[in-house]
C-alpha cells in the first residue's frame, strides 16, 4: 500500500526565515510526486509535479526537490502570504489515483 | 473561466436522507474525480471518471454513486447519508488524467446528524 508522510505537522516561521517541508513516501513504481497549497476554506491549488529523482522545480520563493525516498519543499525568505497548508501527493503504479499526505500547516508571522 | 464549480457550499442532512453534490467544469477536462477530506487524514479518492460514460471506484466508494453523462458534469450521490459521511468533499478535474495537474473546486462541507 502506498504511504505518504509529511513533516512537520505544523511550522511557524518569522518573515524571512527560510525552512524546508518534508514529504517521505513508500510506493511501488513512482510515476509522479505533486505539491499543492491549500488555503482555509478553499480547494488545493497545484504547485509542482516532480517525476524522477534529482529533479527540481522552482516558483517564486518555493523550490521542490525529489529523491528516491522523499521530497522537500524549500521556502526561501517566506512572507505572511505564504501561510497555508502544503500537501504532498504521489501517483504510483497502474492506479489512477493520488495518495495524499496529511499536510504541513505553515504560518509565517511578521 | 469559472474552473471547477461545486454546489452547494454547505449542507446538513439527517441520517438516511439522500442528496447529490454537484460538480461542473468548463475547461473541457476529460478526467474528473471526487475526494473527501477529514481531519488528520489525507484527501481520499471516492470515485473518478476518465471521460463521459466511464466511471470507476477509488479508495472509499461505499455509500456513494457517480455518473458522467457529459464531459462537464460529475455529480456525486449519497444514497442514504450516515454520520461517517460528515466531511468536506472536493471535486477535481484535469486535462488528461494524472499526467496533468488536478484543478480543485472549493469544496462542499457536509454534516450528517
């Protein structure tokens, strides 16, 4: 059974304080790893797809990386508007479904 | 572009009642899916469709029915609501299955008493 574990569960940063969120996974035949951002009361919003170990993607203050066992979402010099829950999901094998982690709730304060 | 539209936003049902959660997308996406989100658990797939006339079960399909008569619409039916179905339900679509990013609606918060 595919498993996705995100850590930490919650993270509080001061504005400008860089950090990383972790997504570790146990799957058979990874086809893609996805990062989403979810604001309170809203649906998840797509950020990145990573397909193979060593791949990196960047968008503004966010950078996602992938190894054979985990992915990191690096947040550089975060701003309060980066506060959200960040979700990781994997697509593996022949199944037409994503397995989601439970998310990291990020709060960025002034 | 409206994207993925879900209605209603909130709903309260009594045990045993039935209802339909509506989902419509205007992006001509082939793939549509329903997830539920519960505290402490990741989003879990209920049902999905890879095109009009084709549906399949996800991880937690019991108690739910779907149909896909058009490309745009993918309603989720609760046949006889149970308190265990209290959750936030999200509809998501993509251009061509999981090779494309999922676009989510803003959810329906359902409470079953």
